[in-house]
């Protein structure tokens, strides 16, 4: 599956963090990275797509 094209300055949007990580993207921080809002912060630590 090809990632969606997003506005300039953001990484491609993937369906899951695992897919983002496989493609070399992440982690994203709450309040810093706009990509943070695209994924679930399951442990509530302010990071998503941790490797």
C-alpha cells in the first residue's frame, strides 16, 4: 500500500506505526510533530511510533 501524500513538511502517512517504522519513520512527539495526531499513543507517554 502506498502512503498518502501529505502537505509539505510532514512525513508520509501510513496505516500503522509498524508500517511507518518499516519505512524509516517515527517516533513522533505530542506537541512537536504534526504526525503524532495520526497514530494512537497507547501507553500515553507522548510518543507514537517508537522503535
